[in-house]
C-alpha cells in the first residue's frame, strides 16, 4: 500500500508500485512507471517516459525525464531510466534520450547531489558519486564506482572510467582513464586514485600492477607499442584488460599527464627508521640529478662522501623497486635498466606527490633513510638545492660491526604516520639547537 499525498497529481495511466511515498505537489505524468519502496518528497516531477526501479529517494525539485535539450529531438518515444537504491538530491535533472540511443540511464546505488544535470542518452553506472552542480553532457558514459566532485563540466561523448576520482571544478573534453585521478586546468592525469582503490578492497599487489601499466602507457613510446608492452610485462588481470580495452575503444583520446612547467621544485621529507627524533626537509629542482640530491643529503647530515650509496624508488609499502646507483657495480642483469645518479634526473623517476624513496647511506649495514616527496612546487626555480629545515642529529654514518643486530625496523604504517608528523614542522616544538634553515649552496 502506497502513501500518496492528496496534493500530488498522478496521471491515471501512470503505474505506481507498492509501499511508495509520494509527497505534496509531486507531478507524475502518463507513461511513467515507478517500482516499489520509492520515496518522492514534495515537488518531485516525473515526466513522460520515466522508468524508476525500486528503493530510490528523490528529494524536492528533482525532475526526471524532461525532454532533451537537443534541437535534433523530434518527439520520438524515448525513456529516462533510474535503477534501484539511488539517492537523487534536490533539483537534479535527468533528461530522457533521443533517437541516438533511445534512453538515458542511471544505474543503481548512486548518489547524485544537488543540481546535477544528466543530459540525453547519458549512461551512469553503479555505485557512482556525482557532486553538487556537476553537468553531464549528451551521451556521456560514467563507469561503475566513479567519483566526480562538484562543479565538473563534462563534454559530450566523453567516458569516465571506473574507480576514478575527478577533482572539483575540472572540465574535460577527453576520456578519463580507469582507476586514476583527474584534475587541474587543463585537465590532466594526476596519478592513481589510491584512496578509492584501497577503500574498494584492491590489494597492494594489484594497485602496483595498475601503476606499472600506467607508467608504461605514459612512458613516452607509441601508444600501440605501450599497450603491447603492458600485455607482455604486467601480470594479466581483468583490471589490466579493462585499461587496455578502455584505451583501444576511446574515440576522443584520453586525458594525459600534465605538461611539465618550466620551473618545478620538489620538497622532500627525510626520516630515519632507526632514530625517531630526526628529520630533514629539502627543496631541490625537479631537473636536478640524483647525484645532486645525494650530495645534499650527505652535507645536511655531516657525512663523508666515501660510501657506494644508492637510491631506491619504492612502492607504497616501502618495497624497493628501481635502484639508482652512485656507480655501476656490474651486478645488474643484462636485461635490467641501469640508472646512475649523475645521469638520472629526479623528474625521470619521481613524478607524484607522496612518492616514496629510500637512500642507502651505509651499504655494509644495509641502513637507509626513508624519503617522501611531500610537495611539488610550481613557479620560481630552485636555483640551488637546499636543506630547508633540520631537526635532530643524524645517526652515525658507519656501522659498528659489533652492533649489526638491530631492533626490528618500524613498519610501513608507522613510517607513513611519521611522515605526516614531519611534513609540517612546528618551530615551537623543536629544540633551537637542532633546527636550522640553510641558505645558499650546501656544497660550498
């Protein structure tokens, strides 16, 4: 038994399911079908061609199945379909389709926030969140579990991949790749949607495989060659297949990495996994070499330059992946790329904020510093690399051979927590004798 306000208008030809609530001043046109357990708050409008599933909530002012805002529309029979268990907030408009596809479709378990517009023949998948004021133009496709922030403008015919995060105020006219973040002006690929993937239960191994696929795709080779390399080198999975299929079917092209600005500074934070009361912050040009960074670290810690040190590019769990060596020790396999500090720029291997690195300063003791790219700063060039902040005394550089058995290092979660603590130094909490701001050339 449905609860219907006497102040609502329902055309006799409309079909209303069981246990629905229809508030005052709602308008339900003919050729409308509404399933069970739906709630229509006051002033909801369901026009000709609306097809509503079960368990949805429509907030005041929502208008479903208005005729398309398309001059080619000639009154053909089309529909606007809304699936199950959606929340359609205030003043959302979902137009019905045109002859192009015949329907506009919103799947199930979605949240469409206030003033979202879904234009003719668009298709929104399942489990999506679309923020306030976002506009989906005609024939847009949004795949499952995409998150689109507020006031996003989406060009017609574009596709948004699944598990994607699109930043607020972004406007784009090309496809947004699955599992990624898209933001900035102009719109650009901003890395993986790590938070969203973890919340959806993606394993670290799968996330790393996805990341490796995109490293290859954006690595500079021809697209068809890159996709073939992904097939050959990345462990197969339905997620990798989805990425490849998405790109191969893209008709408008896809959002790429941002063009590198003329001036870009990296701000790194360095900590030790054996000394808690120690941190360093560095600012260095993205075009500087790993050797420049190596010299900067030694200088800031008071270390001698007499060890065969190495950098390691790490994944999110601090597992070592790519080594950047001070000198080629001849231990690499023939099929492995060899990166030397003097020949490799930071921007060649370090591209995203929160990227992890390790710096082995004591190879005998296998002792390392942990480094995180805290911020990418655009604008004025960093003409000289500097240690911008110091806290605490660095551990001894050389290993005491009688003390090789150390306590178990802290785990990845503890290290990530410490980076968050050290990312913004509090001057009042630091010992003045252990806190310095460097000036000029640290090598002088």
